């Protein structure tokens, strides 16, 4: 901004110099100096317009840079949140996989226990069948023993009678 003011001062000074130096010279030189001064003024006006546009663009760029910096800060925060979410997803996935494995192991244990229970029930049924057979055999043996005792008593009685 200061450079532009300095340029403007120098151009004004040059214009004044042309005008003042042109007073002593002929009309043709004076007209030429006036034309150059007008050209210098026009050039100065164009420079001022360009300067104004450049300053406006610079201001817009500064605003854009500020907005981009703010977005970058938000993006960095978002990136951190995304990383945390990815970490949580990984942890939850591991927990889910571990739970699935525990459920599979529990299912295998239940199936094993069911098989063992089935085998125990079969063994109990066999034992009950054997127990019933044993009771039947005992009952038969007791009946036979009773018969044998009866026969033996009769034999002893007959033998005692015969011996007497």
C-alpha cells in the first residue's frame, strides 16, 4: 500500500515536472508534455484500479485461507474421530469374534454333555434291566430255595420218621 502511494507521488511529481518544464518551451512541446501527463494520469488510474483489484483479491484470498484453515482444523478433528471410531470398531469386532467363539465352545460343551447324558441314560436303562433280571432271578432262586427247603424238610421229616 505504501509503495502505491510512493508510485502515485512520483507520478504526480513527474507530471508537475513535465508541466513546469513545458512552460518555457514551445507549444508543441508543451502539448506533448500535457499529452504525456494525461497518459501518465491514465496509467496511474489503471495502476490504481489494478492495485485496488489486487488488494480486493488479496483480501478474498486471506478470507479463503482463513476458511480453509478452519476446515483443516475441523478435518483434523474429524480424522481423529474417524481413527477413534475405527479403533472402537476393531475392538468391537474382536469382542464379537471372541463371543462367537465362546458360544461355539459352549455349544460343543452342551452337545458333549447331551451325548454323555444319553450314554448315562442308556447305562441306567441297562442297569435297570439287569436289576429287574436280577430281581427276577433272585425271586426264582428264592422260590427254588423255598421249594428246596420244603423238600429238605420233608426229606428230613421222612428220614427222621424212618430213623425213629
